[in-house]
């Protein structure tokens, strides 16, 4: 686990953009990345669409997936794909066939199976499982990551590629990668900002208090790298 601390969300996005740019540049052949939603990724995607990165990143071999997605149409305000399209995809030169969105408008159970098959057919395998080059992660106030919430801890050890998650308050269905797939990635990166996350980050990174009740605590790649990109507010207790 490597903790990286920056002044604010903009600086977090800038540092991660450099990391992502270097990863894409140095990797030969296909690069498979699972994206996340959230406020910091929104800043990141807008940054990646600016000219400095447009001219720096060759997206032709990059395949983009989503670590989780709400079961809504791609035009819905809650859609992670919609945000990514507006901030990044519509502004960069990436082949349409390299964009692999969750079809949130479809039946959730059917879509979890279909998306699992799509991932399996494109993402190279290690340990007989899809092995992403990078999975971006966020963390909620309740310690959830991807769409694995504390009331569905079994999704961390599922033998499936994707599962159906249910938001504990709204009941909204989501398609999410499982913890098994996350922990098989070559690199995992949390992007977390804000004082409201500080206590959870302390508990998770130091294994204190209720750390074992939070799904984010179980993100620990078996053969990969784990990064926490945080602003000063989120990291103030560590």
C-alpha cells in the first residue's frame, strides 16, 4: 500500500493523470482500465480531455471498462458512463470499439452475465481470471468501494466477474466487479478526497476500530500494486 497525499482534489487529479499517462505510454499492446465515477474522477476526466494530455496519450490501444455502474440508461444523471462521456470520451480520439460500457438500461441479472462475458473475452487473464492493468476506485462514507456495500460483503469473495449490488438506502440496483477481480488487477488506485473520509481512511489503512466492516479494507491485490491518492483533508489523520 502506497499513500500519496496532495493539497486538494485538483492536485490529486493532476498527479493521477501523470501516473495514468505514464502507464499507457510504457505498456506495450492492449491496456485494460476500469474507471470509476465520483467527483474526483470527474475532475480527472476533464483534465485528461485538455490539450496537454490529448497530445500526450495515445488512446488507440486503451480499452475502457467501468468498475461499477448504476442500472439506469446512459442518458440518466446517475450514469457513470454519462459523466465520463461528457467529460472525456466525447473529447478524445479513442476507437468506439474500445469503450465497453455497462448496459445499465438492461435487466440487471442479464447484464451482469453479459458484461462478465465481455470482460472475459477482452481482458487478458492471470490466475485464470481477468487481470486489469488498472482499476480506479472510490470510497464512500460507509467504507464501500466499487458497488460493494457493507451489507453485501460476500461480493468481495464471489467467484463471479460481476455481481448485482443493491444500494442500502435507495434500493437501486448496480452492476459491479467483485472483490475477486479487483484483487487480481495489476494496479488498484483509490482516489479519495474530503474530511468526511479521514476517519475511515485511518481505520482502513491502520486496521483500527471497525476496519474489518468496510469493503475497502479488503482491497489488497495478490500480485499487484495498491495506491491511495488523497487530498490533505482525507489524509489528515494518517
